[in-house]
């Protein structure tokens, strides 16, 4: 069963009891997904950025303690604060269900345009005409189809990040797990 939490006008969090990764360090870390609508400017300017992060119960206790000292009390506010402060592991959510492949099924949900990525990457990115369409699509489509991402979670987490390290290392850091 999916849990979908609205954190802000442009931010939702999705989790499932089944979404987890195991680092061989004892117990696995359960994961959640942040979906954020970002305005790039112009017509059909909204895109959805997606990031994996540990579920709140798996976040490093020191990070949680810092948030509590800042007055963060609710689970939703903790998720939002940790995401805004520490980020997560970026995921191309359109790669899970390619934009053109999902057009027929999903076109009723939002008014969208599809374009290829920059630098000749060939990746398709869905663009939304406004924030409402972007968030409706994130809730009604991306959140539901995200489960497919966990079929190849090891590949996602083993990819290098622009900031250095891998997604696996980022999740381990956020969860307070250290390799032996």
C-alpha cells in the first residue's frame, strides 16, 4: 500500500513498506520518494524532479535530533526539512515509465508536452503547463508507477552522483549507516 503525503504546494512524498535497500550492514533501510514540481519558466515550464531518501524512521538520529532542536515536530515537516537540507538520490522518474510510452494511458490526467533532454541525451522529459497539472500528474501517475523503480533499485543506487559518491553512499550517510 502506498502512502502519499503532501508536504507543500509543489512537493509530495511517497512511500511503501516494501521499498527498501539492503547494504549488508544489518537491517535494510526503507526508502521514500520526493516528487517536486519545478518551474523552468516559459510555457509548459513545469517538470517533476524525483529523489529517493530514507523513510523518516530510518534517518540518522543525529539528523532527526537537529531537526527537533529547530522545532520540527511532525513527520511531514521532518521529511520536508531533511529533503531541503540534505537532498536525496536523484531519479529520472520518466525513465521508469517513458513519457511517450505512457501518453495514451496518462494523457487524461494532465495537459503535457514531451521533449528530449539537453546535451543530446535523448531522454524524454514531460513538461506541464502549470503547477496544478504537474502535481496532479505526480500524485495520480508517478506515485502509482514508482513501484517499478524498485525492480532495479541496485542499479539506481550504484550510479555516481554529480556531488560525488554513489546513491548508495548518499542513502547510507542519511541513514547513519557506516560500512564495516
